[in-house]
C-alpha cells in the first residue's frame, strides 16, 4: 500500500491478524508535508478573503461620482419622463443638484420622494 510517498508493509501473523509496519522516521516527513499543504491552503484562503468587500451598505458617496442606478431606482414612466427614487430619502436634495448640474440639460421636479 502506498500512502503519500511512503510504502507501508501489511503483515499477517499466524492468527490472521494484520499489522502495518511503518518505516522509521516517517512521522516528521508526513507532518512537514501536512504543514506545508495547510500553509498553502491558508495562503490561498487569505487571498480569496481579501477580495471580499464587507461592511455596512451605505448610499453615502463622500463626493465620489457613482452611477445613478447604484443610489436610486430609475424607471421610465413615459417617453419623456424618468422617475428617480433614491434608496436613501436623505440624499434627495444632493441627487437633484447632481441632475441639474449634469450636462444632460435635465430639469428635475421633486415630488417629495
């Protein structure tokens, strides 16, 4: 039987009882191999976890430009009307100012929501 890189002998005595003979000094090699594999797995996990973005979701942009659809629900009401409903009602005034100052020439009308 081969386990890892080590060959083990399975011996049977006269009573039919099987025993395994392990070569001497195999333990440290197996441990070293297991430790190196675990360290590699931990390093790979650390890389994958560093890619995750965690924290509380917030519509606050802090002055950073963001696509409109990330901070509000945009719907088409008719061919000449868009409805923009911010996820956070407190950002309504900032959103209105951003739309007015955009080069699109849009004229928003606030209905309070």
